[in-house]
C-alpha cells in the first residue's frame, strides 16, 4: 500500500478513463459481495466512453487521489443529487469516501442547498448511514435486463 497522503481535487476531463477503471473495479471487486454475478455483469459496463466523459464533465465532480493516482470519485448535480461514489478496491475502508463526501457537503452548502440525496447500493448503504443519511425508500432499478435493489437516501445539512 503506497504510504502517500490522500487528497481531494476537482475532476478534470483527463480523469475520465481513471473513473471508468475505478467504477468497474469497485463494482466487480467490492459490490459483487452484495449482488449476483448476473447483476454485476449488467451493472459493470461502460458501453460509450464518450458519453461517460460528457456526463462526468457535466456537473461538479471530485477525484480522491493517493499521491497523484486517482483512487475514488464523486459528483454533485445542481439539485443536490449525488450520482456517483466509487472507491478503488485497494483503498477501501481508509476514509476515502468520507473525504469525498465532506467535499460534496461543503459544495452543497456553498450552493445554498440544505439536502443531499442519492441512490445507494446495498454495498454503500452502511457507508451513507454512518455519515448521517437516512433511507427514504427501497427501490428496484432496471439495468440491461437485470433488476438491482438500491435505496433512495438523503441527508439534511441544516
Ligand atoms: C461504499 C464505498 C464508496 C465506501 O468507500 P470507503 O472509502 O471504503 O468508505 P470509508 O472508508 O470512508 O467509510 C466510512 C465509514 O463507513 C463505514 N462503512 C463503509 N462501508 C461499509 C460497509 N460496507 N459496511 C459497514 N460499514 C461500512 C466504515 O466502517 C466507516 O466507518 P467509521 O466512521 O467508523 O470510519 C465503497 O465501499 C465502494 O466503492 N463500494 C463499491 C461501489 C458502490 O457500491 N458504490 C456506491 C454506488 S451507489
């Protein structure tokens, strides 16, 4: 494990490939403990890398890095929706997602919003609960012919 400081910085367009790698590995190697192989196959796909890059650049987003190496990412849409929260399998349980969430919360408050909401996977639910989110509803989401369970969650900031 590299013994370098973990920091958070703004997402740059050049980070797109790194976020794809983190996304796919986090699902295949971490979320796979909570979903079936067929569900993981349906979820862990990026068919259009240009569309992925456009989506990442379309809202404020942040990269966690260890030294210079991207190890996690998140984002925040204008209405307070946190769309993505993924941490590289080699850096799980080291506070990376917590650092990213603190960045999102600061941005949310700067924008005058008082609520963050997300759709948390089975894997991410305990993380979000630990950081003050509550479950609003359990949902089933269609992905490429599979139906995956997740949770609509929110956190009020004031
Ligand atoms: C969910 C995820 C982002 C958490 O990232 P992380 O960097 O390991 O989280 P942190 O180290 O900041 O954990 C913060 C706290 O949540 C707790 N936590 C995190 N994941 C947990 C889990 N699966 N079960 C129980 N507690 C968990 C940690 O113990 C820690 O508690 P602490 O306050 O005592 O330190 C990461 O596991 C991940 O990438 N999962 C796979 C992809 C995924 O499902 N992403 C979400 C899509 S909605």
